[in-house]
C-alpha cells in the first residue's frame, strides 16, 4: 500500500485515525499494532509471521539480557546473529544461488532453486530491532516487558517501508505512552503529510517523467 494512493489516503488512514481517537487510551497501542499488521499484510500476508518472529526474538533477547547479566554478551550475539541471519537469507539468497551456479562446473545442473521473495520493510525493522537489543545490552534503555509495545515499535506502519530507522528510547516515552496529541500537534502532522504529498506527486512524479525521457 503506497502512502500517496487513494486507498491509503481516503480509506486506510481515516480508519486508523477514527479507531485511534475514538478508542480508550489504554488500548490505543493495540489499535496501532492491529492496523500496522493489516498494512503490512496488504502486500504479503505470510510475512506477518516473519515480523512477529522477529519481535519475539528481540523481546526475549532483551528480557534474557536483563535477567542473566553474566551471559549478556552471548545473548546479545545470539540475538544479533538471528536478526542478521533472517535478513541475509531473504536479501541475498537469490544472489548467492546465482553466483554459485556460475562458479560450479556445469552450473546447478537440473537443480531447481526456488526464488526467495524479499519481505517488505525487513531491513528497516531488522535494524530497528538491532538498535533496541544493543541499547538494552549497553544499559541505555530498559528491556520492555510488554510484547505489544515492542511489536508497535518494530511494525509501526508509518515507517515500516520508508524509515527512518528510530531508536527505541526516542519513541517509548513520547509516542507509546500517554497519547496526549492535541489539536496543534494534529494540524502540524496534517501539514507535514500534505507537504510530503505535494513534493511526491507534484515535484518528484513530474520530474520523473523528464528523467525517464533523458535516460531513455
């Protein structure tokens, strides 16, 4: 789902805002997690399981590092390797299979190597997860014992496909707790969205026509 699409602007985003502001404050994180997973599932539902697996690995990694301080470094390295292993598999499997096929005598022969699809946003939420567990290891943030809050940090639909990569302590206090957005903040956010749409649809998309013509 593209942020500048009519589906997002006229259906998805209004539904999120309505559900968020009409719901009790204590369940608003859950509302955002639900819509974030729905947003992610729009393109590839099966990879929700991969995202939830990533959340679970880093959730348990953070807690284990706090509970088992003498093994913190080993737990950190294990968590980091799982994160990078998942990212590396989905991002580089096809590339490595192609290289190996060219190096081996006769290629891969009759072997049928399945193509691995790259999950949307896996780089963003993997590196956000790494920033979280590394900060827990360094003592810069406490391990979160609320699964839903960490799930929101890693799956939030506003940055799952485009970023930026955020630090956990930048969002945990101001965004995931309290939810005291007032009219001034809401209108400022709406202005930023409209300005971004202008830059995308009026400037970038029009410039793309010229650029495509030149490179063509």
